[in-house]
């Protein structure tokens, strides 16, 4: 053996082998196909057709959505198709922070039903959220809002734990990531986790990478959604930041970096879901307006804002042909076109997930 061969062999022994790339199981979030008006069986069939590994039934439009017999059917379909299944309550009935004390009992009853439904379907989690957006939160200080939501969650703790279900809080358009993390820790991380979504952070002036780093250790489900984020004047003439959801891989986010970081900090049990929600016009955040911060984010962190503004400086408006009529009063007029676009955007996003991000297992079998 030469001296060079000896040194090479010694280094091979001394250095640890590089970790194998994570093999992410890939699914879709069915909310992204809501314009198709498909029932749950049709959604399963689509996932099989697309050679996916998982399905997240969110805001199901199936007529039997509340029927326990249907829940058993869904569990059987998941077993027969080999699709990992996750589910949760709807955005309208699934929020855990009612605006009035009178609505609290109804909120808890709905959450209990959603836990029963998830358990019967075989889902390890049940998705919920705090509120639709910042404007839907009750009045009062943030600490009181978080404690109120945590109280609702604690009321169903024993039911969730007995069923082996984790309640997954979606980071929506109401709390920044550190606030959502505080809620999870306050309620109890033994039964509450994060439904980690990369599309909502920009609505609370947050870079999705910040959200990932804050909530990744608590994540029980991981959903990819892309946005364009760019500087623009507001209606008052001040500078602001515009945001718009677009097909995956066509926005401002660096998803290769996001997925690589997620592989380091998310549990190996977490599945990843493609979640393109498009057809909505841009929204402008008045990030230089003092009222925006004093009213909605009085304890926002300067480093998080700086990271978000850096993201916006890299961004540009979306320049692809795009129907933006997913708005009240317009959807029905443009529904035929929206249905076609929705399927196209989903399938473009899936191609990006597979070819650029190397996600998914089943689709490789015939490639």
C-alpha cells in the first residue's frame, strides 16, 4: 500500500459517512382542488393517478363529511390505496379562539367531533387554527388571546391523547411564528403540534424560513405554498410589500433551502404536502405604517421584519398569465376557467416538487 492509499483509507475510517438524503413522502392538500367540487373518493383517485404517497383531506366538500359511516369508508380507502391520510376541521368551524364566550361551547364541541373523525379515519393529527386572520381575533392583549385558545385546547386534551391524536395548529394569517409556538407550549406540546405552512407567514410580515425555524421542532405536518413578495406603493402613497400566492417554484421563496433546512429539524415521521392556492389578487401590507404594528404586531421582532424585508427586496410581481378571480362576487362567473387553471397549477407544482425538490417516493417506480 502506498502512503497516499494509506492516508485515503485512514480518512475514510475517520470521517463519518455523509447522511443519506431524506426521502420525503409527498402528498397534496385537497383544499387546493376545491373548485373541482370532488367528493373524497374522487380526491383519493386523483392522488393515486398522480402516484402520490399521501393525502391531506382539508375542508372536505363530501356530502357525507360528518357521517361516521363515511369516516370508516375513508379509512378503508387509505388502506387499500396505501395513501397516508391526514385531516382536520374546516377553516370556518375549526378555529379554536371564538370571538365571544357564547361561542366557546360550540367551538369545543366541533373540535371534539373533528378529533373523533380524524381517529375514525386513521389520521394521526387533526388540523385547526386560531382564527382566519389577524382581524378575526378577539379584542384584547395577545397573552389573553393565547391563553383563551390554550384553554379550549386543554379542554379536549384527554380525548385527543386517548385517541392518539395530536392537534395541529396551522400557522395562519393571525399569529407570527413565535406567537404560535407560545400557544403550543402553553397548551401542552405532548398533544399539540404545528401544521407548518409556508404560504401564510408572508401575510404576517414573516419570511417562511423564520416560521420553519420557530415551528419546525413542533411540526407534525408540513405544507408547501409559494408566494411572490415584492415592494410596492400602498394606496396612501407610502411604500408597502405586496404578496400573492403562485404555483410552487414560481415565487420568491428559495424552496431548495427551505426543504433542506426542514430535513434537519423536522421529525422523520412528518409528511410533506404540495399546497398551491392561487387565483387570488395581490395583497399589500402597509409595513411602514405605524398603526399596522401597534394594532396587530405590537411585540414583533426587528430581526424577523428585517428578514422579511430582505425577502421582499429580492422579489418581483408575478408575470405569468393568471386568472385572479377567486374573490367574492367573481368566482362563479369565471369558475370554468378557474377549474382548468387550478388543475394546471397543481400539476405544475407537483412537477416542481419532484424534479426540483426531489420529493416523493411512488412516482419514481416507473421512471
